[in-house]
C-alpha cells in the first residue's frame, strides 16, 4: 500500500509540475512580447521625431511651388 501511495503522489507531482512549467512558460513569453513591444514603441517614437525633422529640413530647401505633378494617364 505504501508503494502505491508513493507512486500515486509521484505521478501527481509530475503532472502538477508540468502544468506549472507550461504556465510559467506562457508568462515568460508574455513578458517577452511586452518587452519587445515597448522597445519597438520607443524606437518608433524616437526615430519618428528625427525623421520628421529631416523631412521638414528637406521640404524647407525645396523651391516654392515644386509640388509633384500628377502621373499622366495612358
């Protein structure tokens, strides 16, 4: 009877530990996705401002009325 109880407890512990590992893995992936999203947002905000400044500088150097013409229709 003692061997049966030991085997049963061992099996339950293995099942429980596998479930908790899956849950921990899901949490780790969630945190990783959140970190990647935060980095992407930070890069877009930083580079977005720099790119806007660069395009504004180029626009100010263009001659007045130098808007692109519409593409000709075939």
